[in-house]
């Protein structure tokens, strides 16, 4: 049977870093009632020389524990400041978490936009 997009949930805002070295959750998805896809963007245009950010994505594929999927480190002013969170597909019992940690520099604000596509199977 075919699947279709039932809804799109927008999560957008600005994360204000207040403490260097503290991991901050941008979004965490759990207890979902549908299969879903996550995709989005971070805007690192506020970074300056001496700044360093660590972006991490975690997944719990139904086992009850998060495992790190991928991490990326960004240093200094970014020539290409838009970072894409690539699409990831999950079942209703999987969990997803996106975090950011500023590890050096002056605390910054990081705008973000995350889209969550909810899927449903046609009957």
C-alpha cells in the first residue's frame, strides 16, 4: 500500500548558547505515532574567529538507548554558514536527537529550522 505525507511539523527558532562546553538539545523526537522523516538547517553565520561548535545527531532505533549517528565540528567564521541536517527516516518507535555544543569562543546564537514529515499508509 502507498504511503503519503500526513503532516509537516515545523520546529524553528534560535538556540542561545550560554555556557561553553555544555551540550544543548535543539530537538528531540520520541513517542511519535507515525513513521517520520527529519530534515533541516542550522545557520552558523554568527560564528567568528576563535569560535568552535560541535553538532551531533543521535538515534535510538527501538533499543531504548541513544547512539551517536554522526558529529561535525565547525571552527571560526564560516564561508558557507548553512549546515544541512540530511534526511533521516524513522519508524514510530525510533527516537532522534540533535544537539550543539560550543567548545570555544564567545557564546553565540544559532538559528535553526527542522522539518518533521509525518507519514501514513493509505488504506
